[in-house]
C-alpha cells in the first residue's frame, strides 16, 4: 500500500517528455541528489510501464519500496510506499522518473530493439502497441547460473558478516534479479554498521556524561567541605561575639558602680563643706569670745 501520494499539475502528455531538468526544477535538491545516486547504482526496477503509467520497485537504504506513477487529467500522480516526507516527489519516485526517462531515450535512439538488453531494462510497452503481460516478479529473470553465483557469494559474505568485515563485491554487474538481492543484503549490512556506529557514539556520550557527573560530584564534595569550614568559622565568630557581649555587660556594671561611687564622693564633699561652715561659725564665735575677753582685760583697772 503506497504511503505517500502526491498530485502535481503537469502539462506533459507522455511520461517520457518529463526530462531530468524538469524533474530537478520541482524536486528538493537533496532528494534529487539521492535519486540520481539510486539510478547510478541501478536500484530502480521498472516492472511495468507505458506512456502514462509506471509501476516500479526500488531498493532504498531501509528496504524495498513500491511506486505507482501516472499521468491523469493534467496531473502527475505519484505514490510510493515509503514515508519520507519529501515534497512534491520522494527520492524514490524521482529515481523512477529519471530511470524511466533514461530508458525511454534509449528506446527512441534504437527503435529496432523493443526487448530489454538485460534484466535491468524495464519490461515496457507503449500504449499504441499491443500490451504483452507485465513482468510481475523479478524471480522470473533469474537464471540458474546467477543463483549459483549468489550461493558462491553467500559463503564469503556470511564469513565477512561474522567477522564484521566489508562484504565481498557482487559477482554480477547486472541489475535486478540476484544482484538486487545482494544489494538488499549489502543495504542491511550497511544499516547494521550504522546502528553499531550509533551505539559506539552513544557509549562515548554515556562515558562523557559519567565523567561529567563524576566532576560534578567532586565539585559538590569540595563545596560541602568549604561549607563545613565556613560553618566552623561562623561558630568561632559567634563565640567571640558572645565573649564581647559578656565583656560589654561587665563594663556596663562597672560604669554604674563608678557612678555610685561618684555620687558618694559628691555627698561626702557636701558634708565636708557643711562641716567646714560649722567650723567657721565656731571660729567666729571663738574670735568674738576672745575679743570680748580682750576688751574686758583692757577695761579692768590696773593695780
Ligand atoms: Zn518514496
């Protein structure tokens, strides 16, 4: 079942009028690049085609995809079983159109040959000719000698996979049939390698993260040690402050004692002053008595 279907307005009346430049002008650059690579690697297999319709399969990087492309009511309708979100055509549909154009051009330049030269040539017929039954399965193309080549290739290939070495080269250059299977095996092996690479990357990341976590733990421990030191310093400081407070309290007591003494001294001074004035009075009285006595002595008649 095709997963992606696209309808593109298209004025071409026959599919072979869709030249690569036109396809390139509407396709995403990256998709077109990959598609051209697929064509070069002969991964496209056109199983049935005429002027307005192509049925095909393609060996992609993640498996085999089916395409149905046709011209209808002024539209190019393409459907592919992939889920690659490329608009308006996925890389696989582009590759099929490129391969179809290449093949159609070849057909026109040698009109005498209507039979495909090799299994890679699509079993194609134009609509103005009677249609022979379409080739339904690639198995029909495979000869016994190819099967033997495949079996021969499989043994070193299995060993290579076991030892994680690169797969041996394909024993046949012809596309389709056995070489399609070999391509599929190679594609699976590539994916396994990619997965391993991802695993290695993830492991390296995990190691980095663990190292980072260890560094963080060390920093945390250092911070905690600093905190403990700071707490000890703070406790010492608190003790000192308490000592100062006690000293200040004593100083306050001493000050009030000094004030009391001061008051006592003032009182004593006042008392002394009072006593002084009393003595003055006594002295005055004494003087008066003396003067009186003196006067009385003078007035007394001399014998
Ligand atoms: Zn596709």
